[in-house]
C-alpha cells in the first residue's frame, strides 16, 4: 500500500470513529471523558499507522489534547517525565556511553567469538554475546549500533562464504530484538508496560522480577531463533566447513584494543557495570530503587576522577525523543484507564473465555501488530491498556497478559522497515546482506515459533516463578 493510500485509509477510519463518538445517542454507556479519550486515541493510532509524522510528535499532540480537554490534569501529563522508569532509562544510557567509550564490547566479542570452531558454535556464541548486551546497552537500536562493527569483522573474515555472511546479517538484528525482553531497560515498551500496570492495577514489576521472568524467555527465544536463521538461510554444505575468527580481524574494526592488558579505564568501567547490575538484581535484599542505583552509577561513570565519559557527552546519547514519547503515551494510558474508555472497549468481549484462549489471542494479535504499527513502544501503548482491561474482565492475571503481549510484540522481522535494527543490517555498503524475501521466509517460520514459546512461558513457566495465569 502506497503512502497516500495508507494516509487516506487512516484518515477515513479516524474521522469515522470520531463521528460515531460525537453523536450522544451512540454508545450511551460512554461518558464525556471516555468519548474524548477514545477519539484522541483513535486519531493517534491511525496517525501512527498511516502517516509519516514522527511518532513522538503524535504522542505529544495526543497528550496535549487530553490535557486541554480536561480528561487528565497537567500534573499527570508532566509528572510522567519524572517517573522512576524514565530516570532509569536516562541513567542506563549514560552507563552505556561509558561502556562504549572504553571498548569493552570489542574485548567481549573477541573473547566469545574467537572460540568458535564451527558454524553452529559461531552462531550460538554470537547469540550468547548479544543476549548479554541487553544488560549493558538499553534500547535495541543502541545495541544494533554497538554490534555492527563486530558483524563487519565477521563478514570480512568470512568474505569467501557469502551465505554465512547473509546468515549473520540476519542473525544479529533477530537476536537483538528477541533478547530485549531479558531486562526492564531492554526496550522503551517495557517501561510503558510497567507504567500501565501500575496505573491500572497497582501491580509494580521491578527490575529483579522482570529479569526473573524475561531472561529465561530471552535465552530460549534467541537460541531458537539462531537455529531457525541458520537452517532457513544456509545449506548443509555451508554449515559443514570450519571457521576461525581471530582477534586481529576484530581489531581492524575496533578503535580500542581487543587483546592485551586492560587499561585502568576498562577495569573501572567493568567493575562499575558489574556492581550496578548486581545491585539491580539484588533489589529485594537492599530495597534501593533501580533508578537510584542507575543514577549513582551514572554519576560515577561521568565523574572527573573515576569516570570514562563526560556527562554532557553521555547525555547526547540519550534518546530524548523516545523519553518524551514514553511520557506522553503513559499519560494516554492513564486517560484510558481513568476515563473508563478501556473498560468500555473490552466490555463487549465474551464473559467466559478460557485463560489459554485469551492468552493465545493476545499473543497472536501482539505478534502480528508490527505489520501495522512499526514502533515497538507505540504497539505497547495501544495494546497493553486494552489487554490489561480485558484480562481483568476475563479473570486472567493482568500481569501475565501484559507481559505476554509485550514479549510477543518484540517480534518485528517481517519487513526491512519493521524495526530499526532490521533496517540497519539490511543495507550495509560493500557487505552482502539479506533481502526482503529472506525476511519473509524467516518470519513465516519464526513468527509461529516465538508466539508458541511466549504462550508456553505464560501458561507453564511464569506460574512457577510467581505470576499465575489467573488470580
């Protein structure tokens, strides 16, 4: 569908919904605030789907409209910027800038990938390394940028085996996207989910609980995806030959040494990162907020005596547009819940639905949502408030439903424009990479596999970890 057709279709849908909501005789159970909220929500969603306007601009416009009409207060709109999860993400980006400045990522890549002796070993060691980066670098686009030099080094070493290079080009964004669910800071969508749950149900998911629930799923889905990429992109003959990646080949694409003695800056940064992650994971013992821990780490990482990056340089790496988007969509979520709009939207659903069926529908819709909404955060902003409200009505644990929706929405591999990491690795000058046909072939296999895996975790694994399917 061309841009003009998408724009016209989105405009027609949005205006039609607003016209229906403007007639008082329609939907008599809806109050005035709920009607305004649904109209703004419909306009914002259609704009996200059908227009090239920046997602953040649309979200800010929606938040402003809800405030100007009195649906939410100005304190609610501006207060979302002071949410602890927003501060957690800001400080995590400062820490990531400190790690990137020292070159620790290159050393880790040389250590892990250099041990591969077969194609399958290379694939799974690379996958393991990419999963670990979820703890050091927030947001999938940042991890993709950090991993690109490592991929270029591997592509250079395997230049005479084109299929393997294409396979690795597909592997990197696939694992980066699926492994984001490992940590709370893995994607902005996770912070939106946590905020919606807190506002709608009073349930608070901390860093440690998310890690406990998300890391096993991230590891399982990443390695499952790695095997899928390997088998759908290469032939048996491609996988049989040995591989040998040397540190010297990785060094050519790294500005910092990847071998030899560690510098003092690298030692300090590694110790700081290990301390911060340990404190995040041990929150139930010391009860210090992850945002406070991250702020302490950011201050140390940018301090004149112990730091490795200047604060003003680190703050330049923070995606302020994403933070504003998150704040505005959090306010939209508050409006949906407080106005009764979300409850009304799901009131027409069948009253008696088996929990497994409910979760299956949630996972299927969330997996396919990237075909309409390319922004991962926008998908959670639209889906999670509705999923939480529907879960309460269906007798399903809203925490399990929201987590399943957010995890399933992490699949966005169908088109080159479906996610920034996919776009980044789809066009690398001078290096063979995948085509849209390769993505479609992978998605046809990986989409149902990841959906079933998320459903399995929601129904069988998470209940063992303290998140039952029903309340």
